[in-house]
């Protein structure tokens, strides 16, 4: 029995998931960005998961989980979300005739909340962060009979995200390093499993904000470590209470995990805007932030990072990305 046999995912199910996902979310660009690579001192390929109706990779997992829910006869779904899963689940669910309730923290990104509502979901606000929202989502599922989608614990969300890995390996069999943002762990476990299965020579490194380090601390200690608070702008990669089953998967499929600071996340967003012309949310810049903080580790290597979302308030983007460089711009 290999280590990969202990992981919850399976390649046959991931390949089958491709057929359940709207082509709008598949075969996303994987572009080598030479200007960014020169600035970072390595070859840099960007897997761009933002050119779809919900502007994030979550559409893949939402399509897969909605298909599973319909097979089980669900008519209503509920999830807790920082914003991107909520948008994706609403988009996929309402198109298939399902009612969707999204529970978010009172501090959630207003832009993401507006888009969830515009797509047709009922939004409930609860507590100060995603962990409070998860508790209410579970309560709604238990008391009102809604189908509960728990990101990363629900295996369909991981299998959908894992289709990114199929494309990475197909398009670049000589893959060297993959940097993956880690929040709940669906993308990291899915992509990590596929790369470890089909391109075992490649490294898969998870990246978290230092202000939300729970999964990274858990990975290093080999057991769940919960934290008291979240202090990061990278809301899509923020959590305090890792799911044990997901941690078990990540312990097998990730080669390493690293933490990055808030200034580096903003610098990563600026680098993507300056050198690739891309607007991304903070979570999508975690991989670039990792290279900025450890340039010697990645020097001369062929690095791929997944740009997982672009749902960012214009005012926030201006503050974090545009205003710091305004003083050096030409007039």
C-alpha cells in the first residue's frame, strides 16, 4: 500500500469529474510570463483560474458537488463561504434549479457578498470569521434539511479542484515546482494528489498567509492546531480550524508548506499587475509572495503558481497595489 492510497482522492473520480464541469471552467490558460520571471529570478508560469463567471477556481468544485447533490435528490444547498465558494455554488446550483443559502461572516468581503446575492442566493451573516459561519451552515443543514457543502471536507470540492492538476501535468509533463495557496485545502489536496500521482518528480508547496497559519502549523506538527484569530487580507485562504481529514491528505501530497507576510502578499499582487497586467485578489498572489520571500530557493527553477481568484474590491486593490507605486510613476 503506497502513501497515496491513504489519500481520500482517486484519479478515476477526478477524471470523471471533468465531464461534470461546465467547459467554461476547464482548460484555463497556463502562461509562462517572461517579464515576471525575470523580475523573480526564475521561470514563472501562471495558471489563470479567474477567466470564468465566478472569477475563481471554485467553479470546478462547485460543478462537481452540485452534480453529486442532484444525484442525491437535493433541492436546497447551504455552505459557509468567505465569498468565492458561495459565488460558485450559487452559479452552479441555481442554473440547475437548486435553492442556495450562503453563510458568511459579518466581516466578509462586500464585493463577494454582492455577487452572491446577484447570482440568486440567500445570504446569512454570522459571527466574525469563516469558522462562525461554518457552525451556522451546519445548523441550517440539520434543522432545515438543506444539503450541506463543506469545502475541502466534501470530497467533490477537492475532486473538482484536482482537475487543475490534470491540466498542469498534461500541458507541462516536466513540471518542476507548483506553488498552491492553502485555505481549507481543497485545491492543495486535489492538485497535490494529481501531481504526486502523475508527475512524482515535481514539488508541490502549499502557501499560507502568516496571519492565518493554522493548516501550516498543523502540517508541520502532524496534528490539528487551531488558532484564535485571523489577521490577513487574504480572506480566501483564511481559517482557524483545519479539518482533520484534509490535513491527513495534505501530509501525504505536499512536499512543504510555507508562510508569507502581508507586505509580501501585496508585493505579489503588484508584481502580477505590473509584469502580467493581471488584477488578482490577495489569495491568488500567495505563490508569488513565496518566491519574493525566498528568491534563492526558486532561483533558476521552473515554477508554476495557480492564480485562484480575482474577486477584489477596487478600492482595496488601489490601496494595496496602485497607491504604493504612485509616487514613482511618471507624470
